[in-house]
C-alpha cells in the first residue's frame, strides 16, 4: 500500500530531509541532525510538519453527546476555543488512542456547516483517522444521534512551532480574525501570544485562515497551526527559513528577525520522551500492549461522572488501583535502552519492558519509559535494563525527566 504524503513532502526532500514511514505516512525524520533539532526547540524555536496527525470534525445538534460518550474527558467544560486532552477507550477501558479535543466556534458563513451549528475537532494519532472516523459514525448510528462526522485529515496541513521563541515568531506571523467581521472565532484575544495553554483561535498566517492553538508535544511553549492543505507552503515559510541551507537566524522568509529550525520526527520523539509523554502504538497498543488510562498515567483525563464507552470498567480500576504503572527509568551506567528491552528486579527476574528509550540530548543520560508492577514502581526503586544481553543498573524515577 502506497504511503500517504504530507503536502510539503517534496519541499522537505529538496531541503535534504531524511524520511521514515510512520503511521502509514512518509514523514521527515530529520533535516540536519536529531541532536541539533532537539537543541533548537529547547533553546530557541523549531517547527515540525505534523500533517500526518488526523483531523476529524464532529458537528450538529448531538455533537456534544457523541463526543461525550466516545472520549473520557468532559467536553461540556469546553467553551469555543478551548481544548482538552482525552483518551478514547473500548468497553474494557483499554486505550484505543489518545487525542486532543477542540471546541470549535459555532459555524459561521465561512464554514461548511449551517450557521450556529455546534462543532468539535479532535486529533487522532497518525494512521488512526479512518479508524476513529468509522468508530464515531458507527456509534452515532447505533445511538441514533444527529451529528455529522468528517475526516478532514487531507484537507488540512498541521505544523507545530515549539520553543522559548515560538510565541514571538507565531505572534508576529498570525493576525487574529474578528469573529463577527471576517470568519474568526475561538478564544477572544487580540494577539495569539495572549492565548493560554490549550486555547485556540482563528488567525491569518501568510494570508491563509488557520486554526492556531497553544498546544504541543515537546514540553516547551508553542503552537500547533492547522492550515488549509493548499496553503501549506506559504504558512510553513512564515515560520521556517528558506530551503537553501539557512539556519534559524537571518531568514528573510520567516516573520521577525529569526526563523524556526525545521525539525523531523526524530527530535519530536526525543523531546516528548524527556517529558514522559505517551506515544500511541509504542507506549500503548490495544492489540500488542493493551493499557488503560490509570496504568498509563493519564487517569486525570477520566471523568467518571460522565457516561462514556469503557466508563464502568475504568470505575473498577479506579477503585481497586492498577496492577502496573507507567514510569520513568534512568540508567545508571552506559547503554541505550530501546523499545522491548527487558526490565529486571534486583534478583534478575523480568518484571517489565521498556516501551520507549533514548539517550537524552538534554541530560546526556540514557532514559526510558515502561510499565512496572506497582511494587516496583516507586521512584528510587533499583532495577536493571537488559541492553543487548547485558544488564545495566537503573532506577525508577518520576517524569518528566527535565523541568517542563
């Protein structure tokens, strides 16, 4: 099956990006080096093409009811422009995917929906958009709810601009649209710099009407910008230096005095791992490694006073407590932990496995994530990680590994 391609695939190739398959997409894994891109985000600003992430829009009189019954958080708390992190679970409380849910402004004449219609946007992980679209449609029909469900993944590009300098870069490039006069809406601000975390609004970037959200997956301040697919080149160029080998400084095409360093999925992975953030399909998988939100450390997304698929199963887990917990692990000697490596107790018995691991570019130390039985999960507990047949001393630690 042919890989899906982001709208800027050829532009990234011309810049010299290396590519990898991820979630059925052909995506840039690095442009310069993972370490350099990682440092750019921690120290200045980097931009990621994350157009492989899904976008599903749910609209209509029963849109709120449908979203409430298929995600674990409480969407009734969202005002237009607000968003929340949530899990999508099956009847057994197993995580199928994690997602960010946005409450869009009610539809206006600028939108493809009847004026005044309640609308939500949720972001499935790469390769999950069709699955989640079909899940929403199936349950909508089963429950006889009045809502439309549209997979808009290949209508919108998505860029993440992240780092200490992201606010000024995006703020200079984005002009907030007036809700009444020109098809704006969302959180009422005059400048995107005024958005709080998990707030969003419509703004123009390089002439394109974009949804600009103060969200991200790196642990740094930043924004995620959804732009029309056909405007991807112009919007990307508003943030990133030209494709002639320029770095983050001196770029004429990006707004302001500096531009974002283009970053690939390799740096995105090391950044999120330092924060202890879950990666769908690696830190949980409904078939290969089924986990519930309490095991995975995201029990805060579960609102048991709402009725959602998997609620009763999760109520039992909440009452009894999970048998295992998602933890950070820091190696105390040289070696790089990788997905699937065994974690052993002080007697050498296998008690778990690494789900994600790397050499932390920020700390210069090997770090890992994984699940351990609760009796081995307290910070400071000594364990070992078997790296290429050799047991390396390690200890359990809290996440994030760095200050976020």
